[in-house]
């Protein structure tokens, strides 16, 4: 807030607490007698006989303050130039004006000039007047604004059933008039003063069984409503959001009955942000939500998971050398060739050339990345055109660990700037690679939390690869069963993931077919709850592809210590394996 006046050159003599906002150091006192709060705009002009308080936050610099003659004729006890009149422009009756002590000061030509709103302290003693210019709608304070209670507080005893808290004096008078004399009071200086005003009069407001907050139906008014409601015990406050701007609009339009109907039937009990009553959710619950999901390329995994949904984070977990990248590339290729969605790929343990060749190889059924692979120029060109068509695939060119915030920003750019709805990160463990176990845990929590927030914010599907802890017996490289507790580094990975999928493969088995067969297991499924073995995937070295099989191949030596082929069906519980 900028501050300028003819008093700018005055010498500062002290800084102290502001009587309006309570700031301990923002209220500055000057040698000539004026003072100013640089936080809320509370201002005291330097005058010889009387203090004049001006809310400069609501008054433009070209507004002329009240003239000396105007100031002189204001007497707190009885103003000979003020009289009680109906406020015809606001439809406020004479009785209501008398009740609230709203006087009208007329100019010499007999036209209404100013309204006087008299303020008392907590004990009911008159301590100031708020003078509102009817034409300009600007106001000045005369008296000690810092001691003022709520407008109208002196008119009502505490301990009643209801009290209505309004944003302005006219609104309080309007509610009183429309609502058959139920108590109504107003804060002092608009929405920005709501919290400080209510803190000063907390005991008075809290003495009523119920407080109805009826501020203006705009953003400042509604924000102030929530701030005030949080001062009081749960269930104490109701917030009335009116169809019209404020209560006086109803009175001016002759719609008092409409206001009373809203007051008694449409106010809502305040609940803190984030708490929603089920009875208020009819519209959202009765409207069938379209769930966007892309099927997995593997039938067993698809049957158990119901596909890859936007707004979800899926974690893929496996030991070293278990084919995580191969499986992720198969899934990414499926999305690229079967949908119109853009795909982002961030493979931090291989070059973008390796990733690109592998994607083309999947399409051509040839391992282009292997030096022994034979293919024609036309085969390669056809695969390139098919996979890169329409510029829908984007790769992240970086190898190894990286700054967490920078990585998150790249994910955001892929989602927002490149419109990638499916993004795969392989792998998260390398992002936070650190020597100290504690540091790694905290870093994994941080990056997963940030990624989860991005998924929710941007409505994307994010596939994240993570490594596993080392186990002593029947390790993961020997086909050991993976559980959620095996996820490396942090329990937050499992907690923040909507889906956790593990890959299990006995990469040390003497049988080549068994060595190249992976069991896909669903460890967590927030969408449906179904978990357990999902698919067996066998890697074909001649094509570089994975294809789904019914179970593990039958080894020549069917001994007890070998896993044997089974008729495979997805099950709903890991215990059934």
C-alpha cells in the first residue's frame, strides 16, 4: 500500500501497536501529531482540536477530507445539524434509523449530504462517529476508532439465540428490519477488518448460541467469512451466501421475504477447508464420472488392474536385471500405437538413442539395439515412421542422478508444454542416489510427494520404476517373491502409489526359458483392491519382444526345488499363489 500526504515531511517520533490490525511495529507516530499504519492503512490526521481517522485503503488520494465546518458540527452527544430520517435510497425505515442511531446531516441546499454511524465501546459508551459521504461513498472517522466495538453491539444484550454479523452498517440495519428485530451487528471497516473486529468483540459474539455470518457475496467477503468462523467452536457459525450482493439489495428491491427464506433455510454450517458433508455431494455423486483408462498390452494384468488411468501414479518394482525397462517400453509402445495420447519417457540409465532403438525394435519385432540384428533400411524406416508419427513421443536426454526440483519441472513441462498424458520415469532410485541411507529416504519421500502432487494437479498417468532392497535368502535375482516391504528406501513410495506392480524372474536358472520368463504381480491396487499374480511374460531374444504365456515353462528336470508350469489365472489375493 502506498502512502502519501501533505504530512510526508514530518519527523518520525515512534513506532507502536496499531489499534486497528494489532501490528506491533507498523503504526508510525509523527512529530506533528498524525500517525499511519503501513500494514492496514489506519490513519490519524494531525488536527488542532479533534482527531480524524481516515481509512486510506478505501479512499483514493483525490478525495477531499471533511471540511473544518463539517467537523465542528459533529457532536458525539447531540448533533444539532443531524436528524433521524428514513434512508429512502436504501429503504431503511425511520424506526430502524433511530434504533441504530443513524443520523442524516443535510447540506445547506436541503439535500442529504452525509450519514453518521455512531460507535460505542464494549461498555456502551459513545466513542466515535463514522461519517459517510453519500455522493462519493467515502467515509471518515471522528473519535477513537481503536476502542470501537461492533456497530450495533451496544443495542443488544448477549446470550441470545441468534445474531447476524454483517460487513457494513447499512447491511446490519437491513437484516434487523427484514428479520423481525433479530440482533444484527456490523464489523467496522469492511472485509479487511473482519478478523480484528471480531477478535475485539469475541466474548459478545460467543455469548450467542449461533452466529450467522452474512458478508458480501464476493471473494473478499467469503474469505473473511471463513476467517471469522474459524475463531469459534465447531458448529457455532453458519455462513449465509446470498443470491444478491448484500442484504440491503434485498431491501431496496422489495425482496425481504426472499432474504428471510434464504436466512432460515439456505445458510450452511461452517466447516474448515477440506471437510465436505456427504449430503452436499449429490451433484458429483449422481453424475457418472468418465474414467479414462488405456488397457495394458497383457491380458492378465489388464484383468486385474482395469487399465492405466489418468490421475494415477503406478510404481513398477523389481530387482537388478529383471527386465523393468523392457516391460515399460512394451507398455509405452502399446500406448503410442493404440491411442492418440502423447507419451514422455525419462530413462535415466540408458541413452535416448538406446531407448529410441528399443521402441522401433518393438514395432518391427527386431532387436535393433543389438549389433547382431539384421534388418533392411526400409524395415528401419517403416518402424521409425510408425513410432514417431505426429510427434507424440518425447524423450528426456539425461543420464544418472539429477536435482529433484529440476526433474519435477521436466515432468511438469512434458505434461503441460508437450501435453504428455502418459509419462514413464526409469528409475526414481537413481534420481536421489546418495551414500547415506537416511538421506536417501528423505529424498525419496520428497520426490515421490512432489510427483504425486503433479499427477493429481495435471491429471496424468505417471509410471515410476524403483529398485528393491537386497534380501538374504531367495533373492530377487533368483525369482524371490516381492512384497511392498521390499521397496527400496521409503515406505512413502508404496503409500503414495495408486498401483504397485512387481516383476519376478529367476535370472540365474539353468533353463533359458525360465530365465527369460517374468511373473508380473500386482502388490497394490487402489482402484479395485484386486492384487496377486497377473501375467507371465516371456522374452523372445530373436524379436526383442515380450509375449504373454500361461505360466512358467516346464523344465526338463521336474524336481521339487524348481518352479513348475501351472495353468495360470489371475487371482485376487497374493496368498493364493
